[in-house]
C-alpha cells in the first residue's frame, strides 16, 4: 500500500514537472516569436528610411535632377541587398577572427543548422540578415545626396556597389562583428560612426573630387541654389524620423520592453532638441527662420543619439540632440566657406553629427569602466574615418581617371533627368 502511494506521488511529480517544462517551453517560444517579429518590423521601418532619403534628397535638388536622384536611391537599395547577400554580410559577420581587423566567412549566405544565429538565439539567421542588410545600403544613400546634380550615374552606381560590398562591412566588422574596435571597448549602439560617419566620410571624398555645382561659388560670393520642393523634403525628414525608431529600436536586438521604450524616448527627444538647436542657431546667424536648417537639425539630433540611445538618460539625450542641432548651421556654413558643395547637407548631418554622437558616448554614457572611454571612441572615429575616406577617395579617383565621374557643363546645365534618363519628373 505504501509503495502504491509512493508511485502515485512520483507519477504526479513527473506530471507536474512535465507541465512546468511545457509552460517554460511555451514561454520561450512566445519570447522568441516576439523578438523575431520585432526585428522584422524594425527592418521594414529601416527600409522605409530609403523612401525618406529619396523624398528628402529629391526635395533638396533642383527640379531638373529629381528623376536622377530617385533613380539612384531606387538602385541603391537593390544594389545594397544583392551585394550584402553576395559578400557583405559574411565580411561583416564572418564568425571568426574575433578581435581582428579582417575576416571573411565566404560568398553567399550560409545559414547554420536550424537557421539560428550563433550569437543571438532570440531571432533567426534570416531576421539577422535582413535587418543588417537594410542598414548596409544607408551609407551609400548618404553619398547620393552629397554628390547630387553633377555626378555620372554609372560612376556612382559602381561606387555604391563597391562601398556596400567592402568598405561598410569591414568597418562594421571592427565593431559589430566582434573585431578589434569591439575588443578595445569602442561603443556604437546603432551606428553614429559605423553607418553615418562612414557614409559621411565617403561623401566628403566624392565632394572633393567632383567639385562644386556650376555657379555655386562665384567671385561675388556664395550663390544659394535652393531645392525645388521643401514640402517633399519635409515629408522625407518625417519618414526618416519614423524609420529611426526601427533603426535604433531594432538595434536592441530583442523586444525588451524597458530598453526599447527607453530607446524610443531618447531618440525622440534628441530629434526634437536637434530641431530647436538648429532653429535658434540659424536664426542668430542669418536672422531668418530657415526650414532646411530645422529639417537637418532633426536629422542631426537623430544621428547624434544613434551611438548611445540605449545607454544615456533622457536628460542627456536632450543635450546630445541640442548640440547636434547647433552644429548643423555652423557646419553647413563652414563647408560652404571652404567651397565644398553639399546640396543636401549630408556631410554636416551624418559626418559631423556622427562624430559628435560617438564622442558623446564617453561624456554621457552609463557604462562600467573600460567601455566607451573617450580615447577608445576617438580611436574608433579616426580608424573608421581614415579607412572609409581613403578607400572612397581611391575609388572615386580611379573612376575619375577611367570613365569619369562628372557630367559635362552642358549636361549639368540642361539637367541630369534629360541627359541621363531622357525624362522629366514633372510635365
């Protein structure tokens, strides 16, 4: 009788244990599904940023170049996805040579057994790839706006292909692929340096070799060449702000409710402060209410907070965004004075504010000692900048010496829409 009671007790214990295990498995599956779904939603939001960039750049260029800028932005996402599939993803995440400078995991995608990433068990290999692929093309989009209005289409597309295939993934490996910058303690949450300033350095190289648009800098001074549609540019900025919630929020790499909500809040406050900083500074400088400066101030605040959105207080986020906004009109004026023509302000937004945001990690970041220190942040900025600028300059220079990078003066005057595409954006 006693033995029977013992068997019954054991049977009930096994049954209870089984129920507990089932509950745990159900909870784990639910968390996995939620995390994976959030990564995919965030990837779709980053994809929407390409629409934002298209609208912003189209609004900031002249009417005669709208089709050209839209064509480039349409091709960038296509080129970006294919080159990242072919070579970029395995350069950025090779799965070996941790702490090193270079590694390569082979051509084409190679998912592990079960389709799970080795480092992140909370989402699939495919979710990891598509989220990172959406980031990859962003850097080339930054370059697109800076060289607008005078670059040959085919030359730009060749550059964009090589940039996304090699330059961006290698610098990305240094931090996000567990390379040498990551081993040093360099911190860049969502890419103030890895995405934005790397794209900004490439843009600067292109601007230097291309030269300014015809008539921009004259013996009588700087001639403003306004864009054709500020409503379109404004729409683009708000699409970018929306997409940035996926850009930064998705970089949490899970659906952690506390951290994702913090990132949304710091991102929003930095963007708002960037608008105010640019508004006040531009008014003090020119005594006008310049919408283009406010729009770029919003973007500057977003770029500035991207390195530390998960690791600073909301109060610090306001300061970071405010300073980024102040930097926008100062930087735009500086580049104009040294005759570096950037029609959309990409170098000011992405390069200057990307550098500021990366340094801000060391000033405001809530880290233990050894992570995000000023010296490591500065080394990361210099290393990524030197690599991206040098290789981009060499690429543009080789293109300039072979097939050329600049359209003729007559083609520039007539407009790239007619010369490159034989169509106008507006009838």
